[in-house]
């Protein structure tokens, strides 16, 4: 074919475009698992931080994070029944490619919607920390509206499913220097050892000023000066998720020995 032929020029451009398309598509397919792995590493990092398996302040390598995560087992709770769902794969609900197809969204009654979500999923993954204890630590996803944004976090409970072991808030768009203090380690430490429910099983948790001599002391986390709206949002989202439309039915079944 003549080098100056229009047909040859069209052929060269077409072949070049096809090759580039194949390379770009191949690269996207090849890199997708790697990108997902890096995204998962950040999520796993928070779960390992709350697991009690490592020092929560330790600067862990990705290998150490993955190794520790081997003792953390995702388990799926059906919030409608308050029980573990043994028939569905928890991993499927963490994969964006399959979660939307599987998940059912449930309307939240206005009088119960302290987190201002309007809808919540029917199924949600919690994380069971494998230890020698007969009552394993469980890590619960929590989220709800702050002042400017949705605040996402995880809250870990000791084996009694009442005592707060640790907490982290990993995503939000609250006011820099004020609302973002909910991520400050010195504040989060104050959650450890606090209780959610009283001896009658009533949810008593709150955030605000603390009087060490008050009977409310065991259920109250100190507030943050200047961040009242954000902190109130955090308290409200915890009360929603551990209330009757969230995890409370599951915790009641667990306390009764019906879930293990």
C-alpha cells in the first residue's frame, strides 16, 4: 500500500486507536483490584485499631494491618430481625459492585430518626474480634448527620455489648479546627469504659458536661467547647444506632443468649 495513501493513514489511525483502547481498558481492569485493596486497607486499618489486638496508637505497616485483620470476622446482622443472617455473605454487602443490588433500604420513623438519616439498610456488617474470651468484642458501623455533613465511624463494644471499648470517626466535613475535634485522640480516649445502657437496659448514653459524682457519669462523654452542634450530632447518631430501630434488638437477643 502506498505510504501516502489516504487508506493507509486511516488504517494506521484506526489500529493505533484500537491498541490504545485495549491498553487503557487492560490497565483499568488490572488496577481495579489494587485500587480496591488500597481503599480496603484504610477501612481495615480503622477496624484493626479498634480490635484490641494491637496498640491503637501503633503506626502499623500494611502487612501488619492485614495480618491482624485475620482475627476480625465480618458478620451480617439483619436489623429487621435483630439476628445474625447466616445465609448471606457479609463481603457482598461491602463490595460496591454488589451491595446496591442486594441491599434493601428501610424508612426510619421520624420519631426515632435522631441521626437524621431518613433511610437505613436492612443488613449491615459488624466485625467480631476472635479472642480466647467467650464474649468477643464487636465493632459496629455508626453514621449520621453532624452540623455540615454525614459523620461516619465505628464503635467497638466489649463482650458485654454495653461497655465502649473504643471509637473512631473516620469521615466527615465538619468545621476545621472545631467540629473536626471529634477525631482528636485525647477526646476519643474519654469514651473508653463508658456504658450505653443502664441496669434496666435503657439507653442512657450522652455527651456533655461531666460531674464525677453524678449517677450519669458512667454513661456520659465530655463535650467539646465550641463544637456543640457537631457533638450533639454524634450523640444523636449513637443513640439512633443503639436504639430500637438500630442495634438494640440484636443486643437484646445477644444478652438473652440467642445470638453468638
